[in-house]
């Protein structure tokens, strides 16, 4: 039945890539810009044409799109409930089945991340900001892909124990994640709770570090954290969420 | 002695304070067909869920071919659910390909034969199929792996009478080749035609578990017609050998469990105009069993 998941992943990737290609085409028809200013809290980075776009910045953008893709495929185990009469009567352990589904889905997230990165590079090049491999690029690539993987894992962990509700979870997770990020700077106990919840919010970690220093949500929220530490946390959480789903799903009652 | 292919021992499944299946013990031998009957909510589907590992029993044991269920069990165990599950985006042929990849025993020639039997076109997408056609695909898939154990939950659901007959024939053929078949149905006639034994569930409990012929020979109906209204029956109604008594105008109908001759003698003593003893059919046995608590 992994073949079915493979078909789902392939179909979703085709749609996703098509939409991204359309966005890129639209941007390519727009007039080229001159200087780009990227503002972070307490810092401002200026990009002039020909200076090159740091790969870490493009990776951050790609990570955002990978998270969007992960939203679409992230509840595959929950969706499998509808066809469990087929998949759970296969001569294959359910744990192994869940692992295979996740590996396929995560491969899809990686492809989605790469497609977004390629699209961002094309747009940047067209705008005379050819991508340059900055010192933080390697770490940022790992981090940004990890955010997509963490989003995927979070959705699996939240939905795998239920028979339905995947679509509802897909719908509310983004607004909730954005709201928590936005409100976590509130003073008092509510802010403290939201800051705690924000620790499992993938978007919380999706910042980037330029040569001018960190430029991330954490900095705004008072959690300065180097990219390599964020990457480590993101991957630990992503794998942890996936492990929860792999443990829970096979034990769920139909 | 080899263990029965399907063996339930004290199977119990509780959901909170509600007991869906209550201490069910049932064996289905190789080469036999057991029909599981029961009113809606009797616990038939929950029993199947437990057998298949979809639900964890609260108590009791389940053995398939003498061993607990493992993924490898499904190499030889086929299941047809009440509402056939298919991948809507795939064609019937894609489903067969999936099965060919997943099951060592998958027999493509058998699958083609069954597609033809049910007049199915492999190119059709599952989402375009009617309920009956989906059931037919599920049955095709199940029988294509040449299973030794078959669990079928309402296997003729949505099928036309001709295809319903095909399903019964397939079950009989599978049993003749040594498979153990456990199927549920609301159509008592199907059970009577295909099954060797019947298990009747009510409120989670197994209230009848017997070979059908034994059941039929054990229970009889005595029908008596009187010239006027049925006279006073005296202590007849409380005779433990009588399962149920029905009166309608001048007609008396007594369902007996055993010693029907003696009961007939007692009724004959009331001077009826006519009296006859007839064998029960399975439907009457089923009705008696499920209504016994209300007697």
C-alpha cells in the first residue's frame, strides 16, 4: 500500500510544483527591483543588485514552502484510516507500514523543499541577485528542511490517533502557529504559556542568520539562538513527533 | 489434532462500561462454513474487528490456525468488510497489482476469472463503482489470494441476486478446498444455504452455536387449529420443552425444543380440529433465539 502513498505524494508534488512554477512565472513578469532591505529586530541588511542573495535566505524561504507542502501530506496516517481494511490486513507489520509511509512523505518534503529552493534561486538570479553560498548556508539548509519535516511530524503526531479530522487540523494549524508566534510576547501568564507552546511551533525556529547576525523570530521574541542549535532542536522534534506517530498509529483501534 | 483455523475463547470486548462482545467462544473448523447471525448491534462486527486485530480484546483469546494473529497471518487470511474499502483514485486493475505485490499466494488467473464472474472491468476507477461493484471487487481481491481462513462481514451487501449466489458458491467452493469460512449476514436464507453451522449473537453474547441440521432436528413447530377459539391451555404454556406459544383466533402454534411428540399429545388432548408437526427453518430458529428473552 506504500505504492498508494507514493501516488499521493507524486500527485501532490505535481500540483505543488505547478503552482510554484506559476508563482515564479508571475514574478518573472514583474519589473526588476533595485535594492532590497531586509529588516530584523535590531538589524537591517541591505542587498544591492549584483551583491548576490545568500543561499541561507533562499533556504529559509524554501523551508516555509516545504512546511506548506508538509501540511498537505502531513496527515497521511490519519487518512489511511479510511482504507484500513486494506492496509491493516496486509501481511506487513503496521509499524513498518507507518515507517514506509513517513519515509515516502519526508522524501516528498525534501523534493518540495528543493523545488522551492530552485524557484527562489531562479527569481533571485532574474532580479540580479545570484545566489551565493554564504557561511551559514549549510546549517540553514538543514534547519529549513527540518522545519518542513517538523511540520510534517507535528501533523502526524496530532492526527494519527484519530479516525478523521485531518482536514480540520490542516486548516487550523497554520493560523494557530502564526497566532501563537504573534501572541507569545504578551506579558503575564498567558504569554508564558504561549512561549512554552511556541517551542513546538515549527515556525518559531524558521529564522535565518546573515553575516550581520541572527535574524530570526526568536530574536524578536527574546530567544536568540544560533542556527545550528535551532537545526538540532528542529530535527530532534521532527523525529520525536514521527516516532510518536509510528508508536501510536499501529496501536490505535479501528 | 490440528487446531481449528478460527478459534475464539471467552472473547470479550468492552468500551467503557458497555460490553460489545461478552465471552464469545467459537471454533470454525477447516472445510466448514459458519454463519454468524444477530440483530443490529449484537456484536458481530466487533467480533470480526477483534479477530482481525482492529480492536484489542478486553479478555479472552483468539487463535488463527492455532497461533495469535501476526502480520504473516494475513498471507492466508482474507477479509471482506461490510462496506468494501477501496482506493478511490485507483482502478480495479491497480488494486489487483497491489495485491499481487503484497501477497505471495496471489493468483492472477483466479483474479481474472473472478473479475469475469462479477462482470467487472479492470480499467474502471474505484470511485466510479456502485456499492455492489465495490463489494464484488473486495470479494475478488479476497478470493484471489486463495485464503485458508475467510472472514466476511455481510459479503453480499449491495449485490444483485445472481452475484449473491456467486458469493455463496465461492464460499462453498473455498470450504470444499479446506478453507474455514466465518461470515455474517442478515439474510438467514443465505446462511441456511451456505453454512454448516450457525452462531447467533444477541447483546454481545453467543446464544446459539450449533450445526444447522442439529438445530433443525431439535426444534419443531406444532400447529393446531380448533373449531372455535383456542381453549384454556392449562399448564402448557409453562412447559419447559416449549420455547414459544403463539395464539391467533382458532390457531395455536407451539415451538418446541425437544420431545415434540409428547407436546403434540398434550395439545391433541384439547381436541383440535387438526394438528401437525413441522420442522423449523433457520429463520424461525433465529427468531426464537433472539426473542427468547422476551418470552
